[in-house]
C-alpha cells in the first residue's frame, strides 16, 4: 500500500538501529538516502537489499513531484538521512509536506535524534526548549543572536567542529560570558564527551582543544 515512511538511523552506534526500522527498510519498494555511499554501508550491515535512490538538499526540490507520483501509483517509500531522524536539519520536510498535501499516508518511526540525549544530559532545564538547528552562517546571524539573547527557554543548536569556537565566542558576546552552556560531541560513539560550564569556560576549553566530530550545543535561556 502507498505510504511514506520516515525512518531514523543511528547517529553513531549501529546498535541503536531498531528492529522495526530494519523491517520497514526491508519491506518498502524504495529507500531515499541522503548519501547512498554512507547509507549503503548501513544497509549492507543489516543485509537490506532494497533499491536505494539519492535524495538530498541539492536535488530534493526537483525530485519531489516524481516521488509523489510514485507514491500515488502505489509504491511504498522510506526516507533516511545519514544519521538521525529525517527532516531534523536533514532532507525530508519537503517530501513530507507534499505527501500531506496529496493525502498520502505518512508514518514516522521513533528513533535516534542527536539533540535529545544532548538536551537530557546537559543538566539544563528541559521542560521547555527551542530547537534552533544551525545558525545562519552570515546573513541574518547577528539578527538571530540578538533575538535569541532574550529567549528564556533552553536553546539547542547544531554546529560543525571548525565553527564551534566562533559560535561559542558569539554566545559570550550576545548572551554573556556567564550563560550556562553544554557541548555534546560524538554522541553514542567511542569518544563521546560532554563539556559543561559557562560560555566563557567552554569557549576556553575548545580554544585550547580543537574539537572533532558531530556537535550539539545546549544553552540555558535568559533568567526571567
């Protein structure tokens, strides 16, 4: 039956793949992968032989219409990203929105998402939070930071290792050097670590020890 599945994949540790995810990926007609080389290793590990097609930020605008037609024809399609849950700072939103508009059934499986363990182990309030993903690189960055400086909820950001020090420096500048920050790196992997402290302390740490790997930053909101 025609259905679009959003299937989370491990963010590092392959043991975090769910039995249900393997089952769905085995049963669908087509798997959409952000990077077929990366996902190919995952599928090979779990002996999944379903046909795979590239679906990433550079081609998703052009392929959505064709994929909707395939779903309308009765195909079942699963979308996966390189790691984590599709559409969370990864491709998936455009196709999901189009499926909703065309009354196509959608099912999102629960599974790995990097910001959840980073938030929970940060020790910062998690009853209310805002997920910001990646900050604008240039245009709009200052405007966004000025706005977020007044945010009272815990904030979550994704960042690349070579931009972490710059971003922490901006947090010191716009949020204040005493704002509490938690940086989780390489979650679920061999060298997983979480560094907590004030924005100034965490900036000093990573200035002296340049980071590697996938990074999630959790920042306390402004005191009311």
